[in-house]
C-alpha cells in the first residue's frame, strides 16, 4: 500500500463510461500556479454543471475563449455536450 507524506498535484484527468458515451473531465494548473484550466468532453445530448473553487478570488474567467463575469462564485456554470474549456485566473 503506497504511502505519501506530502505531495502537490498540478493536474488530474478521468474518463467514465455513461449510457450516452464517455464523459471526460480534467483540470490543470500552469507552472506559476495562477491559472486553472478545466476541460470537459461530454457526450452528445447531455448537460451538466461546473462549480468553480469558492475561494472568493475568482471574478472573471473564460468559457471556450469567451470572457465571463462571475457575480456569484458559488453559482454552478451550466455546460452542454461537446468540449468545454474553462480558464480561470486564480
């Protein structure tokens, strides 16, 4: 059984099978640790939501390159099927 005294993660990815197809999701931090990128590839005909880290510092972000303003960071961001990329300056 592996044991870890301490570690830092800079990315994570997963894929799960659904009855609609594969759902892929992942996140990564840039080398400076000040930009979080969340990537989701949802099967056709599905939808979901993403909640950004609620540290109170996130005000602006992009979804697929389009600037967004986050009035309430605890409010879920609705996403549809296909590839969605959210980039957050933290």
